[in-house]
C-alpha cells in the first residue's frame, strides 16, 4: 500500500523533534534513518499543503 506524498511529509514533520532537538538526545542511527527517508520523500511529487 502506498501513501500520498503529503502523508510522508506530515510524518517527517512529526518525527523531526526526535533528531536531538528540545533537549532530547538523538540516536545517530535513527537520525540517519530519518534523513534517508526524508531524501526519498523529497523526490516524490507533487509538493502540496
């Protein structure tokens, strides 16, 4: 099953604070996984609201 690009972007926006912001320590492997996922999502079109 696939999701529209907007769903993937919403997921990325929600997990961004887990990258070590707001005093929460980041786990390098998780940060890398999110970054790779973000790279894949960025290739999707169209960019919508």
